[in-house]
């Protein structure tokens, strides 16, 4: 269980490797005094938020290790609400290690993973949602992921939850008062009013719960299998979506005989693209193995992109593939729009989510295809709220528990059960929302969350 101690902790906060600048961070009561023992500079005082230039000197041999900038952040106006000192030195691993070892000898302790964020959480600087968002921001693979994580770190989701918890506590307080003062001629809260207060709360939590569908895709990404008969341009489209010539492309049918996978971004969503072998009936054993893998990808992929050649008449293989798509959600790309078109997509009565004409050769229509697939991934409401959506399984489970508790309250009101029973489930809902932000939680959850952080955060 993370605990708040009086130790002064220290860690290298920048990635290991050679760089122009490296940063070593200290936090705790002894931060300034420890730095003061090794930092020699013209000015005698270290002022709050005012960088000071000087040398880090080993007091044992009076050897200068590096010229540095030291910036102090005095409590409580720091990330951890403790005294914090940051030493910005040259980003040589040798120099960083030497300064770190020197600070450890002066009385600091090496920080554990996420310990700076733990201290910020335990001292009330951030809640648990914001702490997890800091980790998500560091781990972001796309700019869109980083933007959403930054908004969550700034409290977007917490601010959305705040009014809901306030409404819930008001309802709990009214019911408690009705029960406590029932003998003093204070009227019990009518069922109609309970329902009236319950309805908007349940509706908003359900909307938040629904945002996880897009939030999960945003956080984890998804897999997209590109399927079609041979020689319709699947590999060319794969390269166009990747914006690099990754797959071998020839005019010969059946060039792709194995599953090829690469990760790309589609409007900020991480997508694992899978180029598959053309699906057709063959005698060649090796090509058949590739087709078998294509069929497996067709079943396992989160999304499907069916490619057809608009410059040729539809063949039996095309119709067979469309039959396989019945009941599945997929996107249809009509390739080779740079050539005269031989058929209209309307003629096949496609059940696709999106239908887009593209040219993998010229790049025409690729941007439109990406945009349409992205719009199919997301929900308009989720985008409106961005940082106030659920991107974390733990968050989704907590909100689901809260929604289920409110549904039980709704049923209990309809059945005319005593308000003491209603309160039991209202408190379950409140505990679930408090666990989400960390106001009430258990030790193993905190251990699991902060152990994934890097050492200097």
C-alpha cells in the first residue's frame, strides 16, 4: 500500500540515453537542504520557482560534476505539495548517474515507481483518475490519445463526476433526514420526488458508461483486416494507409500469401492493419494456407475493410465474400477509381457501414476513407466530452457498478420498498464513484496502478 512518509525521494525523471538535457527530481522536506550541500552558485538563496545556475560539486573531493540549473518548488505549490527541487544537467547517462549517487549519499532515497504521483495523490493534489491519466499521457502513442489524457489529467472526467456525486449525496441526505425525523412530523420523501432526482443521475451515468465503447478503442486501439479477392489492390491500399511501401505489390494475382501486420494511425486511433491473402478457391497448398489465415483474420479482427475492384465486373469470388460479410460490420472500399468504373456500389446492395471510392495508386479518396472509418469508430457525444470519457477498464467497472446500484434503487422505488433499503444501494453507488476517483479504495488497487509508473514520475 503506498504510504506517505517524511523521506526525501530522488529519481532521474527523463528517459535514460544521451540527450541535451537530463532532469533529476527530489521531493520531500529535505530536498532543498540536500541540494544545498552539493550545489555551488553565486547567490546564497534558492528561491521558489526561480532557476539558479551553478555547479554540482562532490564535497568529498571538491570535484565539479556538471554545470546545472536548479529550480525549487516550495510546498504546497508543487506537484507533490512537498518541497521539490529539480536539477537540470547535461543528458549524459554518466553525469546523471554520478549526480544521482551523490544526492543519495547526502540522504535522499531512490524513489519507487510512481512515488512522486503517489505523494501528489495522497496529499490531495490530484485524484486517482488524474494520476492514471498522467500515466496514460506518458504512454500515449498518438496525439489524440495525448490530448484526451491531458484533459483527464487536468480533471475533465473528475469535473464531470463531481456534480453527479453532489446530486447523489443530496438524495442520500434527504432520505436520511426523512428517516431520522420521521417521528418529528418531517414528511418522508415521496417516491415521485425520489424518482425525479434519480432519473437525471442515472441517465448521465449511463451516458458516461456508453463512452467506454469509444474510450477503449482510443486507449487500446483496434485491429483492421483488409480482405478481398486477389488483385483488387489490398496490398496497395495497405501501403497507402500506412503511408509507406511495406507490402510487396505486383500485377500478378496471389502475390500476398501470408498475413502482414503493421500499426498505423487513423485520425489519432492506433490501428493494427492486417494485409491478407486474396480469398479465392485454389489448388496451390501454400496459397491455401495464406487464405486460411485470411479467413481467421476475418473472424478475429475488430473491424473489416473489404476491397473490391471498381474497374472490373464483379466475379463470383466477390459475391462469395459479400455473403461471408452478412451480419458483420465492415467498411467497403471500391479501389481503382482512377480507371473507368464498371459497376455502381448500389448494385450489390452492400450492407457496409461506409462505402468509399479510392485509388491506392494515386492516393485519391484515402483521406476520406480514414475519416469515414474513424467516424464509425467513435460516438459524437464521446467526442464532445473528449477527456470526460472512460478510457480505463477500472473506471468502466466502477461506473457499471454505480449504474447497476441505481437501477436497483429504481426497481425498489417502483415496488414501494422502505427507504432504508433504497439507501443501501445509494451508498453502493456512492462507494463505486468514490473508488473511481480514489476517495475510498483498497490497497491492492493502488499498488497495481502506481506500480506501472516510471521511476521518476
